[in-house]
């Protein structure tokens, strides 16, 4: 079933475009003529999404989909003829990409994997292509490679994993969707993780392109638990400022609804005002023909069409199921809004969820507006529209739709309202109202909300702190088989929160959670064996549990393994391995791990000299990360970091202190700090 919606962008006026000085070559290859090369489900959608975004940003887009090598070379020649000396050029590739002997190749659709040198003969050498594009005298060149999927030729020993890092030429930025030599995910949400984050980051009113890349790196790293970390090499000296093609017109058009109440038509209008695709205005006029703005949309459609309709197609969003569709069955209920916007833990979900940092808000907004227009009282769809608006930082509108969804019985909408009031997103902070909303969701039977209500009582958010009441709600959640509730409930016994402290009882709940797949529970079981708490001390078994949890991506298990190697507890003492595990924990977004990284860097290892500035920088990162939270555990991490900072400063010169502070600032700017308060899913 194909979900019906428009991924359109909309050019709003006849204001001269920026395209004369900016071009973009977008290449997406998901289908290959050779059966030896597996298809990629999202590569084409990725290229379509990027083409739409860059069209919005004033680029003249040259779009190629499943193109042959000859067609690619022909288009490159065309760009060379039409854009000599351009201000900015951009090449984006989504598809199979790999390396041979340190040289990167993009696979065109007609690649024939035959002969020892088939890549050199039939593939597109990215290194050579960059040189050719630079020969066009483009002032700045950006190359984006979302092409590091698994190699389609796993038995070819000469082919390396992922893409090779190479030094970018002068005036060039080369951005990789993952670290050199690593493999990127294709994704299961309509777009790859990298492209979804990139498209959303490109929605800014005005931004420097390097800031976009840093934001994308932080979001992908967070959403994948550190499994994928984007990378870029920057040899460009010029500022690269991105600004929507019709930014000034967008401001004027937005004013047309400034005195209106929030309605679906005003939300739709504000979604497309800075677009550069005539199809967006066509969609608006079709969806809201009775609105006075429909006439304005028609005028803008005429103006935009005069500049040329974008040639790239819309996103292809469908539920791929080999079984026969049933009339009136599940597949009929699933919309493009579901595919693009479903959140983790949503009890009304019909499809696989999308982590909040990987939602393509640009496409999801348009899809959810249309879905709600077609089914205005659907609590699930109203909640999804609210979620996307929240991710787009349109908080007042988000709260409006959360309230509509909640009134129709959507428990996730109540937790969305709670987040808004607790953090002051579009409203004044109000913990009591936040509590009341979580309570409503819990009374509707949502297991995640019941656990969250227990956390509110445990922390004293909006109500007097009560450990017994916290345990009551956690118990209801675990009775529903919700694995995180078993972990939290066990934690009340491990810490003695309102009950007699009992490591044995805690361990029972952790074991149940582990059978339900909780890596947090696996980590806690491993810690129990390592310390002999609730069970006879057995470091060998403890290490096995920790390793199992770490293999599942758990950041805390990686930290515990680091501690084991740091102390020689159950394993041979090895500070280098300890440091590697601490860094893995930090890479998985546990900022408290930076305290431990700093401790090793401060003293050094057998093969590593002490580095006080870098140690100090890690303590700062740990401190600033803890400051973003307001839970019991974060207070301990904050105190730990502050003690370490106070201790190390006395050993450092002013120059070293300044150097360490700059290192920390640079790291935070590039990777970002996880604000746990914003993760309500």
C-alpha cells in the first residue's frame, strides 16, 4: 500500500532565487541492474529528501535517481558548462559506497561486478569526482556521502569496510554519514539516520553549514546509541551560510495567520511558508479550499510554477509486506504520518517507531497535516502531529494538538502535555499540571505512563515525594510486563527507597527484566555478581553479564567493564582497555563516563603520558552533562565532577586550564550533550 501525501516544498514568491550561485548534484541509487548487488530500501528516498531540502535553500538541483555511470558523467559535464565559478557546489550520494586501496567508490545502477578491476572500470571514483568538481572553480565545495552501508561484495578481500578517510582538497568539506571505515545504517523509517537528521537540521531559518554538520553528528550519535558517528573533513576557509530561498517572503506570509487561533489550516500554512516547491501550495489549496488563504496559495502557486517545478519525485512511503492485503485491514489504517512520526513506547503505534532525533520533520509535518485533515478526530494521528510539531520546536501548536489527542483518549498525548509543563515548552513551567497529565495517562492504562508517574513520586515532581506511592505505580507497570518497570522496581530494593534494602529481592526483578530483553537489567545483574550483592561474588559470571549488556549497546555496562579493567577485577588490569570501555560508554551518550576518562588521562598509562588539559576537559563535559538533569543519580555525578575539577585545577597552569576549557567547549559544540529531560519516549 502506498501512503498518500506530498513531500513538497514551496516557493512562495517570484523573488529572485539564489540558484545562480549555488548548485547541487544529488545522486540516489537503491536499485541495481546486477542481481549480485542488493537493493537499498531508503537510498532513493534519502536523495529525494535532500533534493527537496536543498531546493528550499536556494540551490539549483540536478537530481539523478538510479542513474547509470554515463548519465552521471553527462550531468557532471553539464554542471561544468553551466556553473563555472559558482559560489557553492554540493554533491550528495546515497547508495552503496566502498573503498579499495584507500580510494572511495560510489556504485552506479549499471555496475557489473565482473573482472578483477570492475570497480575501477565501472564505478564512480569519489576522489576523482571531487577533483573534477573543483576544476569548475567553485568557491566552496561540499561533498556528502551517505553511502557506507554493508559492502555488497563481502567475499572480496581487497574491498575495505565502509569508506576511507582522505584529506579534502582546498575549499572543500567532505562529510561522511559515519566514521571512516565504519558502516552506516540504511534505516527503517523512510530515510537513513544520517539523512533524516540532515534534512531536519537544514530547516533552520539561517545557519552556517558547519553548524548543521555538528548538529547532525550529535543527533545521529545520540539516536544510534553511539553506534554511528558522522564525520567530516573541513579544508574550506570560507563561511558557508545557508538561508531559505524565500525567507523574507515566508515572514510576510506567516503574518497572515498571526492573529488567528491555532487550527489545522494555520498549522499547514506555517509548515509551507518557507518552501520552494509549488506542490506545497497546490496541496494547501486542495486540503483547505474554503480557507481564505487558499486564494493566496493559488497566487503563490502561479508565481512559483513560473520559475520551474522541481523535477525530483516525492518520497515513496509504503508498508512492504509480502502477505496479501486485506480490505479494511491494518495496512489500510497505516498512513505516511505513522511511518514518519510514530514514537517509541506509543501504545497506539501501528508501525515501527522512529527515534525522536531521526524524524524527518519536514516530510512528517506535511504527511501528518494531510492525515489529520482526512481523519480529524483520530487520536493517534493528532498525537503524531503534536509530536512532530514538538520536535520542530513549535511548542504552542504542539500543546494544542496534544490536548486534542488527549481529550480523545490518547495516553501518549498526556505525557506530551506533561513534558511541556515540566520543562516550560510553550507554557510556563508547572510541575503540578505536569503531574496531573502523567496521572491521566497512567489511569488510561499506559504502562510507560504508570512507570513515569512512579518516577514523579520518587523524585517529588509536582507532588510530595512518596516512595510507597512510587512503588505502587511501578508495580502496576511491571504487572503489564513492561521491562523498564521491573528495573525501576528492583532499584527501590537495591537503594532502600521506602522498603528494607534487599539486594536479593532487587536481583529477582532484574532477572525478570533481563528475560524481557532489558540491557539495563543485564548490566545490573553483572554488577551484582561483580560486587557479591544479592548473590555469591563471581567475577567471571559478572563479566559475562556485563559483556552481554554491552553488546546490546548498553552504556552503563561498558562503564562497568572499564572499571573492571581499571582495577583488575575479574580480568587482568589494563588501563588502555579500561580507557577504551570508558570512551565507548561516553560514545553511547553516558556523559558521566567522562569522569572516568579524565581519571585515566590525569595519571596516564604505561604507554600514555598524563594529559591534564584533556583530563580537565572531560571533567567539564561530565559536569555540564549532569547539570542538564535533575534526578538523584545526576546529583552524584555532578558532585563527583566538581570534586575532580577542584582537585585537578591546583595541579595546572593557567595556560593548561585555558586549553582544557577550550577542548571541552569544542567537544560540546561538535557532539552536544544529551538532555535526558527532553527524552520522554
